[in-house]
C-alpha cells in the first residue's frame, strides 16, 4: 500500500507526536479526510522521511504519531534542469515531469527565443514554479524536493557554467549535435561526475549564438535522435534516459 506523503517542516523524530497544520494539514484533514489509525508519511523535503499514523483529525489539522524516521540520500550524479521559459504551460509541464523523475534542481532560463518573459514578475513566477515542483515531489513520494533557483539570462547562465567545478556537467540538448545521448552516457560512466544539468531551449530552439556561448563556457552538446522534441518533453526524455542508464531505476 502506498502511503500518502505530506510536507512537515518541523522536527521529525521517532516516538514523537506532531501537529500537521497549515495548508498541508488542511489538505490531509479536510481534502483527504484522513482518519484515526490511518498510516501516513511526513517529509521535510530535505531527505528525512517519517512514517506513522493519524492520532486525531481536528478538521483542519492532523495529530500524527511518528513510528520511524529514515534519512535518504539523493543518487549520484544528481540531475538538474535548466528550462527555458515558454508560452502556455509547456515549461511548467517540463519541470513537473522532471521533478517526478528525480530532478534535484530547476533553473529558469530567459533564452533569446523565449516567447514568455518574466521581466517584472521574477519572484512571482519563481514561486509558482517552486509550488509546482513541490506538488510534483509530493505526488511522486519524494523525500527530497528540488529547489527552483533564480532566473538566468544566457550571459548569466554562461557565467554559472564557467564557474562550476569540473565534476558538474552542463548538457545542451540540440538536435543538430553530433554526439548522441547514448554516446554521452558511455563517456559519463567513466568520468563519474557529481551532477549533470540538462539545458533545454524554448519553443524556437536555442540560437546558434547561444550554443556557442554556452559551449565556450564549458557545456557539451548532445542530440536525442533524429526527431525534434518540444520544450516540454526534451528534458524529460533525456532525464528518463539518464535515470535508466545510470541505474537509478534498479
């Protein structure tokens, strides 16, 4: 049986009783209508996973008794996503699915060809993305929630790549690249990086100038085959491929 998971930012310790309140408590008590004796999971989003049972439903809050606590470690290398902002909900679909697949961090990118623009609403948009990945993490029962970092333009992204240690790889997904993702994985298994961050362009793709800028900063470029995927699916497909190839799925 899959136990429902809720975010709890307080201390999680075995053989203790906690009050789940706020939006999470309201959802558990009023929406899920969890009852006394039902099993439940709590997480702080930083790797701690507690299992226990409902002691009492107070209408908008739950009292939970914690039986056990485990601290989980993210698999290595960690997988990140630089997602160009896009029109509609395509960028949101991408970060939601990437979170379900285990992304450790999400970086919004204001690419040259991005139709959508966060100017003047950076914090509001970032908060929305964070809420989306938090919900996706809970839905997929993750104990480690990815962080949504501040939005970067191409120049700032290039600086971030150049400043990253050699063990942190940035991978541009480009259908014109000569290196396939299969070839990249073969090289990856010998280099053993600490992190792999996928860079996905907007609806119109990444411009040649942007590719050159990011390559000169230390990024590499790979293709996902002969087809061209949308911005909402390219990063997700690559992350799924990497997760399987690296043994994250058993």
